[in-house]
């Protein structure tokens, strides 16, 4: 299941949370842990999305409040750590496609916390992760960032890198036991902040929309997410093509093959322009770094893009 489909399910569940029986409580307050895929593009795009109040999905979001960490620096640290790890591999294998794990915490619908309360709750969550990974809380905090979306279903997004100080923690971060430990701690934090426990909380019934209307809204959201996934796939293909063309340009320059170098430079320019026109421009950072590296390696300047 992709991250987008999981978020689709999250939106449906939270919008219909109150349809559960009024006679029963809930097992846990909402915690969802998902891998962020698509490599460097994926984590950069996800960070931009989480902080973009103008995104269409955030039209009902009143405010976006950073809680801790710098998303750009944390994402760049993840890219560098994994690049170093891949370079030190003695054997081949598939390249890593998931650089970070994202965990979403949401209190019962209608409940809202202050930034100070979110910070205190976050400290407790980072302590759980530190315990599960055998890292210090400061190290966990340095390799993660979090942001709160204030809306009807207020929630906090916590993103943490899977490779920290040249060590791989994807197993520890993705284990169900880690998610369950976070759920237990989140239940405790909801009791501290709102005085609510899963056993005593009674979801409210909602009768303003029919089931058919809700499914129609869900279908529209799903189609929009599928369209975004197609655009992201095209962006990844363009970046992969650009890097291959860049490598061929380097080889042609080093061999003195002027005709081949010119051909690849024109192709690079065309691919770069396509990347600029795409809705997802995060791959341009990787492309710019590749251009700089190619120029340093060959001592030739590429024409401006």
C-alpha cells in the first residue's frame, strides 16, 4: 500500500470516526506509521507538501505550525547518509527507495492542543523511538522534524530518517511493536492533554451526509491522488533519464567525442526543461547537483538551463 492510499484511508476513517457505536469506546486514538517512498524526490516533495498551506488538500487547514526540526536540513541529511551508505556497499542490489518514516498522531475529532502541549507530547514520542532504536533522544530529534496541521481533525506529522549516523534503522522504525508502543504513549498523552481515554471516549454520530455521498467524495480524492502518483512517476523517470544523459555527456567529454557530447547536452537541456514544467520540481535539486559534479569532473561548463 502506498503512502497516498494509506492517507486516503486515514481521511475516510477520520471523517467517519464518529459513525462507530456510541455504546463502545475505541481501541486506540489515531496513530499511523508509513514509509515515505520515491527516494530523494519523495522526502523533498513530502516536506514541501506538509508545509504548504496553499496546497489544495489544505483548504480546510487553518494553520500549519512547525513543532521541531528543519525539514530541509533533515531531508538533506537523509540523502547524504544514504548516498554514503550506498557508495560503501561491497555488493550490488536494488537502490533504497524509502529514506524516511512518517508517523501521524491525531487526537479525537474536535480536540485541539496548544503548540506547547504538542511539544511536550512529541518529547514523549521521541523517547519511545529512542528506546526502540537505542539512540539518544537528541540524536532522534536531530534526524527528524514535525509539524501540526490545525483543522477539524487536528494532527501532527513526525518524519524521521531511516539511516542515522551510517546505521540502518528501518527495521526498528517499521516494526508493529514500535507502532504499538507509540499508540500506548499517544493514548497516555491524550489523557494528559484532553482528559480522554480510549475506553471512555464516545464518538459522536454524524448524519449530515449519506453513505453514497461520502463514497463519492472518497472516489474524487482517490482519483486526484492517482493523478498525483502518475505525475510523480513521470518526474522520477525524467530525473533518471537526466542522470543517464549527464553520465554519457561526461564520458563523451573525457573521450573528446565532441559530436556525442553536443548530442547529450541537447538532450539534457530538453529533459531539464520537462522537469521544470512538471508539478513536482524537487528533482531539480538533484539534477543541479549532478550538473555541478559533471562540470567539476570534466572542467567544462554546460550551457545555462
